[in-house]
C-alpha cells in the first residue's frame, strides 16, 4: 500500500486533552487554544463534549466554549455527544460534526458511559439519526480497541462487532482508539483490519494514547494500511478519567514532524504548533509532553 500524500489531523486537545485536568481550565483559555490551533493550520478541531458535568466537570463549560469561538471558514468543529440529551445540548451550539463514543470492552463501556455496549448502541441510534437528518456529520469512536484497563487484551473480533453495530446505525466515520496506549504495530493493524470489514479505509482514523511510547509506531503501521486520518493532541495532552494509568494522546507536533519528514502534507505549520503547545503547557503549569516540541524549543534557545 503506497503511503498517502496528505493526512488529515483531528486536533483533540481542547476535548480529550483537557477533560482530565484536575484544576479548572477557564473557558477563555480553551477558546484561545482553539483559535491558536486553527491559526496553526488545523482544520479539524474536537472542541468539547456534551456529557454529564457530574461525570466530567472539566467539560461543563461546553456551550460557553462553543459560543466563544471565532469560527474560521474551512474548519470543522466537532463535539462528543453520548446520548440524546447531550445531542440536544450540542446541536444548539452548532457543531459541524457529532462524535458518539462506544467501546470494544464491556467493562470500559460500563465505567465510561454507564451502560453495556448493546445499550450504548441504542442510545447512539437516535443521536445518529437526528444528526444525519440535520446534515451534521457523524463520527464514532471505539475505545479500548486493543486493550482495556479492566479486561486486559481486547480481541479484534470485539472491534469488528462494534464497528458493524456503528455502521448499522449510520455512523459515517470510525475512529479506532487505543485508550490506554498499550498497542504495538501489529495489534494496531489487526484492530484496524477488523474495522475495515465494515468501513472503507477513507472512513477510518486512528486515535492513539502514548502511554507506552508506541503511538508513532502505531501511526506508521496505520499509514501502511492506508489510513489517512489521525487524532492527536498538542503538547501530548489528554487522558480519560475512566482509564486509570493512561497518559496523554500522541502529541500533534510529533505526528506532524513524522508526516512532514516522510513527505506527507498536513497543512499544519509546525513552528506555530510548537508555540501553541508551549503556550497551553505554560497555562497548565507544566512542561510539554511532545519530544519534537522540546527539541524545537531547545534548538531555538540556543
Ligand atoms: P447516566 O448516569 O447513565 O445517565 O450517565 P442518565 O441518563 O441516567 O442521567 C443521569 C444524570 O445525568 C441526570 O441528571 C441526567 O440529566 C444527566 P440528574 O437527574 O442526576 O441531575 N445527563 C446529562 N447531563 C448533561 N449532558 C448529558 C447528560 N446525560 C445525562 N449528555 C452519561 C450516562 C453518558 C451521561 C455519563 O456516563 C457520562 O457523562 N459519562 C462521561 C463519559 C466521558 O465523557 N468520558 C470521556 C470521553 S470518552 C474518551 O475520552 C475516549 C476517547 O478519547 C477515545 C479513546 O481514547 O478511547 C473518545
Ligand atoms: Mg482518547
């Protein structure tokens, strides 16, 4: 499979990157993060989630953040919605894309969204129908596609099942997520191959947390299967409150460096992205998790 010449990056730092922060992050900081990301060339931004504020307090300002963004033409703003209640709140904020999120592991489904996999599909069904009727694109995510913090290794057959169910209810694009970053390249490919039984490769993306430092290798493994869309978070921010021990997403800076180095276009200005990562890391009071950003900043310093 020849490598693609262009890859679409979905920047998930405002949502996945910040949802797990224990200190409240002001809405104004989240809004400025979105503005800086779009100025750096990101054209897909996952802004927030319309979930229960009791479960994820950090995303309680979802409507305020969406309302505060100066929308740039050509940028697609997505939000998570786990049920009809979330969808109705989300749609009032005019997202371009809705994301429903399920899991390949029963235990994670219960912990994360308080229902079984089968129940989650029934909750998503009216969300997907309503979004599609409104002309809003629908993406789905499958968490724990290679491993689960509660069940251990997850078989590709589990991914295949959830991919089939997502397809049946009309989910248009599927993100295959390694929530706890345990995957290695072959296992990552097997999870994608399972999803490929129901989705075209152009309708699949990878979402890799970097807990075990495998996310770039897994990105390359996915590219080799023809996957051309990836989620990433600037400065390597992120984590899921219901996946203990899991660290951040693969850093967008690192993915951009990898792709540009292989002659693959992303439309992203790496220097502007490094600045954005440095800015949000300072706002959160910590250093960046991006190796590329650290290298670029060190080089600039001297
Ligand atoms: P539940 O308790 O089963 O829902 O939660 P419920 O329908 O029984 O409602 C209970 C209460 O929540 C009620 O309020 C509802 O009104 C309220 P009360 O009467 O107690 O005051 N409620 C809501 N409020 C606001 N927005 C809503 C909503 N729905 C119900 N949408 C629910 C089910 C899904 C809501 C809950 O489990 C939840 O919010 N979970 C949070 C899940 C989450 O955000 N996880 C992190 C994102 S997923 C992720 O990070 C993985 C990903 O990155 C990929 C990867 O890495 O794997 C995508
Ligand atoms: Mg995630």
